[in-house]
């Protein structure tokens, strides 16, 4: 994770909309909840949520809003030291 990385206001707003949507998938809501939890904090993405976010990005059916939030969540993933 880059130093000082956190969820932007724009992504947090998008994540909030996903969580409020009755039609959003479970994966979308998982990623959105993680992004909101990281907004304004130094928390990092768990391995489980990172996997869900990566699958969402690789799936061609994923909506643009979910892709935006998933990408933000993945940038906050702690990378293992080489």
C-alpha cells in the first residue's frame, strides 16, 4: 500500500450508493463496505475482500460503479514484502 492511501470522497459516495441499492450484488456490497470502512483511515484491505474485488474487476458483467470501488479497494491492499 502506498503511504497515506485512503478512499476518496468520490469513491466513498459511490460505495454508499452501492450499499443502499437493493439490486447490488453481494460482491459489490462487500467491496463497497470495505471501501467505506477505509475512508479517512489508514486501514488496509483484507485478503478475502481483495479476492472479491479482483474477481469483480475481471468479470465483464460488473457495473462501472463497482469497478471504481473495487479498484480503489485493491490499491489499499498491503503487498507482501519480497
